C-alpha cells in the first residue's frame, strides 16, 4: 500500500514539475489580449526578470572613439559683402573686388583690371589670373579648384568663406552663351537656394540675388565646377580642413573631375559640356603625369564635344582643347581653330588665342610666325606672362 502511495506522490510531483516547466511557455502562447488579463502574481511567477543593464564588454577591449558628424547649418548668410556693377567685360575683376572688400582689403575693380586685363577689349580673365593677382598684389591667399559640389560650397560658406564660381550665362537667344563669375555668400536649405552677388545682373547692394541650387549646378557644369577660395594666411588650415585631401592633391582632384565627367557622359552622351569637361580633366592629368595616352583620349573627347556642338564663345574661356591637340601632334587643328577665333570680333581680343597659335607654329618648326603670335598676345594683354616667357625662350634658342 505504501508503495502505491509513494508512486502516486511521485507521479504528482513529476506532474507538478512538468507543469511548472510548461507554464511559462503556455502563458507565453496565450494571445496578448488574454495574457494581460491574467493575475499579476501568476505573470510574475512565470516571467523571467529583465536585467538592470546590458552585459559589460570584455575588460581588454580599447575604449571606443566617438565620432559625431558635424553638419553645416541649414541657412547661412555672410555679412560684409557689397555688390558693385562691373565695367565692360569686367566681371572677373569686379567679382574679385567684392570679395577682397569682405576681407577688409578694398581694391577698385579698375585697379585690378589694370593688371589682369589692361586692354579695354580683352574678353577674358582666367581663374589663374585672379588667383595670381591675390597672391602677388594683396596680403591674402587664393587658390582655384575644379570638380566642386554644392555641398562643398555650403561647407565653405558655413566656415566663413565666400566662394567665386565660374559658370555659363545665357541672357537671351541673341547674345547666346557666355562665361561669367559669380560670388556665393549664403544659402538656405529650406528654399534650396544660394545667395549670390552678380556684378552684371545685380542687384547692387549687400542683399544679393537668389540662385537656385539647380541653376547653379546646371551652369556651373559648363566650367567643370571650377571655384576660387580667397582667405587670410592664418585661415589656410581651416580652408584645407574643409577641402580635404581630394582637392589638395592636383592628380587626385583631376582624376575625380575626370570620373565625374565620364559619369555625366555615360548618362547624357549628347552633353557637349560633359565631353569638354572630360577632355579638360584628362589634359591636366596628361600634363601632371607625363602620360601621352591622356592627351589622346582627351583629344577624342574634345572631338566629340565639337561634333555635338559647342557655344561659339567656348574658346574665349577654356583652352585645354588646344593643349590636348598639341599634345597629340595636331598643331594644324590648333591653327585652324585659332584662325577661326581671330576672324570673330571678340575672339581677336583673347590673348590665349594668339598664345596657342604661337605654340602651334612652334610645334611646326616656324619660330618666326610663333614670335609674331606671342607679340599679338601681348598686344591684347601686355601682362600675359606665358607669352612673355615664350618670347624669352625663342630668343634664347
């Protein structure tokens, strides 16, 4: 009899143990609306208590480095700039004058023009000429870059640096496309716009004009996203921190510009400006690396840009096409193009036209015609150092 009782008790204990083991699972299987109505003591008995903290990591792990990304503010407008109306074809000098005033170094646009384009009819001032003026005639520093982005523009402005960009400008169908400089000194994310000083279109005050992100991107594209940053010498570290290594190494910068242009060409094969940007970037890579293959590919890109159709003023402002053709042994093509430019009213007032004509004559072994071309370049701009240097080289040869 006691054996039977022991067996019954054993089975009962076993049943209780199994039931206790199954109870949490059974309660967990009950639908939430019903489970939440069960008595709290029952839920407490079958619920595993939560820990008060997550397990600590192994003691030998190094402490983490916390990186908190810094985002530019959503709206910035720099103060201390005022827009001045430009004189004839003087947007480069007038734009530079506006930015120099921001750095408490006011210089009248005509004083700048007397150095960078002393001839009234001179149609173009290149970015390197504006940079050279800042470096040699002021206590400030300047540098020119390509392959910029809207985000980089905003970062520079947020850091306190107005940015000069070179862009296309189309006023109407009669005047057609031309090059133009613009100073960006503010932006608003909500409105998707920059604040800019336009020395041609105005307004001529300290408020500036609104330029949508899309319009800036569209016309900046015409000049391979080129931009100029001006700063005080003690601000160089801050400028470089914003630019980063991509822009501080010329080969890396031009490689990035070439890759961007290649992407644009793939997406829009009929975009002549994208082909021109590709050719220009490859030309600079050829000059930097000495690899002749870059010039060959660049020349092919320029050929495609011309086949699609470029604005007739294109070679007033950008000259890598001449460099690529000369680097590819195509001096005759350079002579044909420069002759075509010289026959136009404005083209004969671009010193670079005569400079590259001289280079083409020199490539064909005609030093006398080259000398005359360089002299004509100096008639347009007596301060044009590349032509001065080539005349010295010819004289010493």
